[in-house]
C-alpha cells in the first residue's frame, strides 16, 4: 500500500512537492534513525551490534534525513528569506501584514 503524501493547499511547484516528500519520509523514519544512532553512540553495546547499526544507517536513503529538508515559503514555495516563525518568505509576509491577514502583527512606528 502506497503512503499518501500530503500536499500543501497552495500553488504547487516541483520544489514544494519534493520538499514535502522529504519531510514526510524523514518523519516516518525518525524513530528508526534515532534508535540506530543511539546504538551506534552507546559504548556499552557490543562492537558488532554497533557496526551493524552503522551499516543500516549508511544504507538508509538520503531523503530520510531531516537535514535534507529546506525551509520553504508555504505560500509561494520560495527557498530564500523565509521567516521561520511564520513559514513565509519576507515578501509574502510583508504583503500579508499590510493586508491585515496576520493577527498580532502590526507595522512598527518610531
């Protein structure tokens, strides 16, 4: 049975789909990767078991790593200048703030 990958409810380009796939796969494999890393770094575990855990980690696909994901804007899919608190690019954030679509965000006055 194939797992359904959730898609964002916005304009979709290939980068958004690819990053969404990587996030989904990394979330699925997170528990297994953590368990294997714990075995690898635990000095009380026999050497043979540690080496086998290292080999299993090396064989796992790259897209199961969380550092393969990139922070992208949820509105436009841009990969640069993304504000992590809002998950939006600075341009989209500015436009949404000007239109009053972001609660609690107001223009700074000096």
